[in-house]
């Protein structure tokens, strides 16, 4: 019975995660500088949701065409609320369909930047302050009372739920993580396990060299 329920839950999660395939990873090392690039991840549901938000400001045209009574509520809704939702929706929509992420490790710094949308900010991290570089692709939650089979479904379910939430509400899903000045930092989307391990090795190698 649990197997049927678990498979049904996985099927629903897979449906929610289906989207345009933008899976991409590229790296290069030039003159000792490590550069890695990755695309954003999306789902059809998230693209539709944020597209609807992005076109909300078009309602302003219709609202004025209907010759409404312009009062305080009207001004707040169509002059503030609708434009804000439109900006948020357009920013996220562009990220979902054309977003790119890049890290550059040069000397004593790691630079993390996003492109493909607007209102993004380049972030620079001092390598000497980076701690606990880790693979965060899979959740580490474990139910002590669970059978191996049950635990497998739980872990898969947690992973897919995390990805669904991240696609909707975050820019980066997070495949590689580290701690920087007590803050958790997430990097990249939809990487293979071998790619994650490779980036972690390269980062740790440069962290060791910097500390040495």
C-alpha cells in the first residue's frame, strides 16, 4: 500500500517538476582562474505562474479604459500593488527561461553572479571566510524508525519538494553549499553528482591553497 502511495506521490512531484530542459554546465581554467557556468531551472507551472504575474500591469490599461472612479484604493492597487507584482513576475519569468549563473575563483576571492534577468547583484566572497563546502543536492533527513524502502521514498520526496519550492520562490535551487560569515550560500542548479563533486574538489583545493 505504501509503495502505491509513494509512487503516486513521486509521479505528482515529477509532473510539477516537468519543464523546459535548460540543463547546462561548463567550466574552464584560464591562468589559474576557475570559471564554472550553469543555467537556471524551471517548471511549466512556474513559467505560467510568473508569466501571469508579469502581465498583470496590462490590467491598468483596461482599468482606465473603463473610466473608473479614481480614489485612494484605486491608486494604491493599480499604482503600487499591480506594478510591484508585475516587476516581481517579470524578473522571475526571465530568470526561469534565460537565467545563467557563474562563479569565478580568482586568487583570494569567489565571485558569484547571475544574468539573464534584472535586479541581480554580483556577490564576492573572501575565500578565507568560506567554511563547510558541501553537497546539498540530496536531503540528509533520516527517519530512525523507517525501513530502508520507506526511507528511500521519504528522502526522494523531501528532495523533490525542496526543488519544487526552490523553483518557485528562489533564484538558485542549490546543489553546492557553503557557510560564509554564518550565512548559508547556495550555488547552481540541476548538476550531476560528478559535476558537484568536481566543483567541490576545485573549491576545496583553492581554499587549502589560500589558507596555506
